[in-house]
C-alpha cells in the first residue's frame, strides 16, 4: 500500500485533480493547508532560503490544498501519479505544488485493515486479500 500526498498550490486545478482520482477509481481526502514558508514571510522572518522564494510566494493565495490518498496497488498508484504529473505539466511551473508517495506500513479505520506485522491485508471481518 502507498500513501500519496499532493500539496496543490494552484487551487484552480483542484476540480480537475479530483476528476483524475474519480476516473482512476481512487479515493482521496482534500484538506485546507498553509505552508510555513508563507507564514514566515508574512511575519518578515529572515530565513536565507526563503528570500529566494519570496517572489514565488508573494501574490499567491496563502492557502493550498493537501490531497491524501491510500492506494493498495502499485500500478494504480503509478497511474494516478502519471496523470497528476501530466495535468500539472510535470511541476515545471515554480510553486504549483509538490507530490510525494510513501509506503504505508499499517492502515486502520477503513474497509481494509493492513498490518505489516501480520504481513496481510484483510477486511474488517478478517477475510484475507492477496
């Protein structure tokens, strides 16, 4: 299983990104978020790394969207990542957002229970999945 995290600064792309998840039959949750870089710049904190980002961040909306998804199959994860990268022009525009994927070691609270200690995935009734 994989955890996909997309920080989307261009919120005008949000509806299209949601459509991609729907088309790929992948669930996702979208949260309002704000990067600490914007907060530091708003408070005039002098951080050398942030001074070069000031032009990218100034004028942009201060909030972004965090899209989180847990995806069971590697191929499905690769498919949605490819489509997101294509939709966002492979992140070529500075500040459009960023995407990362991490392995999920355990997952509870959904229809599936995944526990790497038991090296299995099952539904809540205990029926194993391959």
